[in-house]
C-alpha cells in the first residue's frame, strides 16, 4: 500500500503520541491503600505469633545434646514443625520449634538428635519418646500419602508431636527409631 493514497494515515504514523495518564491521584490512592492493608495483615500475623509464644511460655527450654552420643551421617529430612500432641495445627512457637528447616536426624540409644539448619537443634532423650507414627500432614505440610514421620515425646508437662519429612522415604528413619526405642510405627492419618 502506498501512504500517498491515504494522507491521514501518513500523518497518524508521523505523529508520536501516547494516551494521557488519567486519574493519577486515584492510582496513587489505591496503591497506598493496598500497601496499608498488606502492612495491617502482616502486623496481625506478627501479633498472633507473639500471643501464641506468650501462651506457650510454660514450654521448657530444649534439652542439652549429650557430648559424643551421636555419630554417623544421619538421615536427611525436612523438620516440618512441633505441635501439641494430637492437635496437628497447634504449632509450638517458642524455642524455634515452629520453624521449618532442613535437618539431619541422628538416632542413637540415648535419643534422637534433629540437627537443624538455621535453628537450634532438638534433642529428644530416649526416655521421653512415647511413640512414632506415619502421618499425611501437620502444621506447615500436607502430603497425599503418609510420608511424615511423627515422633511423640514428653517435654516437661507437655506431650509434643515432632514431624519430619525424610528426603528419601520413611523406611530408614522408621527402622532406626524402632530399633532403638520400644515403639512400633503405627499408620494413622492426620486428623
């Protein structure tokens, strides 16, 4: 096509223009409102976590790891969280027990050591272990199949459930736990 036949199209193509920005005040206002709402939601979540920590102030500090009790490589896992026994949504917020992290799990006659990256280690003495079960989920993680190993243990006056998701299947960790403690793994879906 020749632009000479259509003089209006040549003028249109030659003119460089853009649509004017309209309602800039409204756009700024909605951006500020959105940021305030997001900040408010974050503040409410932070306050809720702090209140949970205050309610769980009776949870004693974590046990000291005995020197030389754990050797070997351990089982690679994801530490999902620790919750109150039987209440898989009641995440324990104190002592970083509710913090998800990568971990190496060591099982020995003296207990279970969960060596966590970026968080304090969790040592569960052998005498504190109450049971082991496979589950489909708990606070922070849900699976289609029973792929979480949940260790039920006594800590002070509280009975807790600690969830671990082994990287290469549950078999190795479950066998180690059953070999060292007087527990057998029960398969029970999370409620």
